[in-house]
């Protein structure tokens, strides 16, 4: 799958908003930044379950978005995005037969 953003500044769903000399990075920016580790990597199918779904113009959507890939160095990247602005999510990751040597994460 591929995601493109047609217009990047001062439009609906832009990555940055500006006014004069001021600029703010939007949630769209942070999701694009978070997912850039998957560029050029090998897709890893990921199974996940969510308790709830959120209403969208296209119907019901999961309350969590998950993508996984393995890069050229063998590192596995798992990106999670919570589309709910007012509800934290508790997540448990299980790697089955994989034995990670180290794990790191960030909350953005």
C-alpha cells in the first residue's frame, strides 16, 4: 500500500500550518514521520484485535492502525496509530517465534 499527500502546507490534513513566522507540525506530520521506517522495507503481515470501532464517513474503522515491516538490516518496525484524540489505548505486543534483542518506542 502507498500513501501520498498532495498538498503539504496550510491545507486540510497538511503536515504543517503556518501563519506569518509561526509554524506548527500537525498530527498528519507525526504519522507520516512515524511510518517512514517502512519505506523500502518488507511488509510483515500483522494480526491484531480491537475492542471498539469508530464511525467514519466510510463506515466503521478500527480504533488502532498497525503496520509492521523488516528493513534491510533485519530490524523489525511496528507502527501503531491511535485515531482517537480523547482515549488512550492499552496495547500488548506478542512476537510469537521472533526473539527481539532489544525493543524501543516513542509516544508522539
